[in-house]
C-alpha cells in the first residue's frame, strides 16, 4: 500500500512539472489507422461477336452444306464481379447456311437435289477469371467454361412435316482468349472456344452413316467489347 501511494505521488509531481498541455498532446497521439481496403466495383458491359465454327461432325456438315465449317455472328453481356478477376458472361450466336439433303451409299455421298436450310442458335453461360497485370494494364487474358444449349433447326421447302427437325440439345464448353482495351470503355478480344454437345445427332441420315454424334466444335471468335 505504501508503494502504491509513493507511485501516485511521483506521477502527480511529474504531471505538474510537465504541464497540462503535454497531457493533452499525449491524449491526442493515436496510432495511425490503416485505410480500409477498397473493393472493386461490379463491372457491366456487352460485346458483339463474329467468327467461325469448325464442326465436330465435319463429314456430315460437308455432305449437306459443302463445308465442314461456317461463319457465326452474335453478342452478349459481361459482368465482372468484385472478387479479383471473377466474371460471368451470357452470350448467343447464330449459324445459318443452305445445302441439299443427301444420303451415303458405300461410303459415297449422294445428293438428293432437295434444298435444305440448317440453322444453329446456341446460348452460352460462362464463368471465368480475368488475369490483370500491373505492367500491362490494357491486356486482359481470360479463361472460362460453362453450359451450352444448342438450338438445331433443319427445314426444307418441299419436305414433309416429319422430315423437318427443330430441337435443342445441351452440353458444355471451355474457352480462352485475351482482351485489349483501346479506351477505358472500348476494347477488342480474340478467343478460342471448344464445345461438345454429345448425343445430339447420329440417329439417322448422313450423321448416322459417318457415326458422328456431336453437334459442337471448335470456334474462333473476335469480339468488340463495351463497358468496363
């Protein structure tokens, strides 16, 4: 108890010698507070897309439209999430071409001379990651994958109702590419996508003769992007 009294007296004398100004100064001194981390805002944008798809069922498409590949045109929306480089994307595109109905005899394609129109209308839902580099801020490589839904339509002007076909098949895709920002809100991107739509064709016609069952393929795309 005596020691506590002595310590209290010493502190009182020190405060009187230092003065009230020093006490206020000590009270005002606080350790610096680290700034709160800034979370990246949600980034919303869109894109227009064009390119070419090389069909997995190359022999079947070559037999009908005379080409194992064809042009595609589409677009979609892009949302960058506030978690590093995470993003989600919804897009769609269309392929349309004319050909002739055919059958395969002894490994040879025989055209029937009946015009047919082939239309593909895929919808793609993707999730992926953008890679950001401080030294090259305008370059944004990315990789993604997700769900694909392919609408397939086959119509002929003089065909019976049972000969025309319109169905939708599901599968999945993976893709990768890079975007270059020309301006803060405008960019261009190139990407490669691989899609598989298993067991969608191959039950009849030339696809059955060639034993081709996948309506997907590999596509090469260019995008014009808007937004951040």
